[in-house]
C-alpha cells in the first residue's frame, strides 16, 4: 500500500501534519476497562478529516470510499484486511465521547500549533469575518415565532430542541439579541431565519473565522446565530481564546463595517490595545447640505464642541450633583448651543434651519471611534483591506471545494462540530500546500 500512494497525493501530504498522538490519552477517562475493545478514536478522527478534506459530505458514502480507496485506507491505517466502521459509529462518538471531551476543539488547536511550528503565523495582524451556512431545516416544517416557546421545544423533544433550550442564555445564540426571527424550524430551533443579499430567506448558522493574515491560517472558529450581534461577540471570544491558548495578541485587526460599532471599537482599543482597521458605523453625516457632526471640533480640555463659527456647544450650563444627568440609557451625551447665539448666527441656515438651536450628540467610546477614523486614513489600512480578503477566499474554498454549503448536523453543537472539522481540513490543506518540503527534508535527515 505504501508504494501505491503517490508522494503528491493529498492524503499523503496532510498525513505529514496530522498529529493524533494525544487522542487516546484525552479520551482515556471516557472508556471502561471492561468489555470488548472499542473502535480506535484515531480511526474515527482520520476518517472524518479525510471526508472534510476531500469534500465527502455523507458519512455513508465516506465509509464506502474508505473501503474502496487504497489511499484512504492507507491514511486511516486500516491496511487491506481491517474492517471499516459502520456509519452509525460516527453519531455515537460525536454525541458521546467527542463532545464530552471537547476532542474536536483539541484537534483543531493541534493544527494551529503545527502552523505556528512551521512559521506560518506572524501574530502581527488578524482578520475576522463571518459567513452564512444553510441549516438542515425546511421552511415547510417551521412555525411562526409567536407560536414558539420553551414549552413547545420540550414537546418537540428532539436533540436539536434540547440543545436550543441549553443555549437560550448563550451570548452566541439565544442571548445575542432579544429580537426573534419571523419563523422557527421545529427540526432545528436554534437556526436563524435570515436572508442574505439577493437570495431567498432560509434557515442558517454563521461560521466565524479569525485568521492570521500572513498565510491565512485559521486561528479560531466559532459557530453563532446568523445575526450581526452574535458575530461581533464571537470575534471577541475568538481573540480572547487565541490569546489564552497560544499567547498571541495581534497588533491590529481588520474587519468590515459590521464590526465597527462603538462598543466593539471601545473594547478593542481601550481594553485590548488592538489597532482597529475597521470602518466606523456612523450615521451622523447629513445629506441635506447642513453641517454634520464631523464639522464640529471637539474641545477635550473643556469638554465641549466648537462649531465652525467658533461658538461653544456644552452639555451643561451649570453644575449638577448627578454626574449621569443628560445621558440616555446607551451612554450618549447631548451638547447644545445657546438659543440666542444660534438665532443671531449668520450660518443658521446651513447649521440648524429647522431648529431654534443646534445640538450634537457624542457617542459612547467616541475616542475609540475617532481613533478608528484616523486609522482609516493611513496606508496600513489599505494594506489590511487587501489582506482582509483572505477570509473571503477561505469561505469560498469552504463552500466550493469542501462542499460545505449546507449543514448535515442539527443544533448548535452540530454546527460547531462541522465548522471545527472544516477548519481542521483547511489548515491541513494549507500546511500541505506551503510546507511539504520542510517535512520531507526533516524525514530524510
């Protein structure tokens, strides 16, 4: 069999980088020392990896392909005589030992460690983005959101419904937003009824990638609801987890406008000291020819705005004992000019033609927002914008080459498992493409 597998064949190339040495030790507490021997967990992982690397979506078909293909048998260490496990084995391992031990996450992190060892990660700049993957749910078998409730989920009783109840307080799923979707799928209640651009609405999950921009290595992956709030929260989770697991914090982060809200920019700049190459979500620009907020200069020393005519816009004209007075629930502050000043001003028609006096608001984390605006004017921002496209290329590869256009597994845990396995496959293919000669030289030495 060794002679029949070509040196440049994909299974042989990724076999150089797949380390399954710690699997048995990680699963040892979940096995009994009594009874007949269990199926080797390394075999299950190798079969799943070869399925995702080669774009084999069906586990039944995967068992047939491994049975017939010599290269797949060689990769799975089956030889010519050993029997291929039944397809139902994957479900038993997935819903049992793998999730209890978090084994797929460990396998993914092992590929990231190998990328670090092969010097494919610089740690200087990261990029983050999300892409929608269709869930295994049908509109025909869905119900209106107002007819859905936790009691109804308990009545349905399937595994996906139970997982949905467990994630109601999870920031990536139920607690991401109080807004409920229009429809809920009984077969997979956690899937989000959504609509991408120029497409019909469908049920979907979001896969979130955090990549290093040097070689587009996936540093972390997270499954969430297909809404912006959950995706932004996932970016923070992945950054924290990457720093905790690998000790890497990027100097800068590139992302699109969806990640440019004030809270996220404040978290990046003020708490993590990460330069945000992210367009700011800003709705203060006027389109009717009047002055926008950007035309007013902020006076940090006196805590006031100065209009183009030189007049001051203040939050308070006298001192208050309550420091929170004048702020709304979101922390927004309002700065107003004097009515008499505005009425006598020659520029009133281009400043506040329909109001007695001009006011501007200051958003929370405005310093971080202003810093992000200044970053956007630099040459480094243009470089990061080009590197950010590597995330989109990974999503295109995920859907077109690996064939992950629709999930096979249901529930939040099913989405996590599929996204982790797909990220493992993409990192292994990246290693096989960029570092095959290094390993061959080491083996020869």
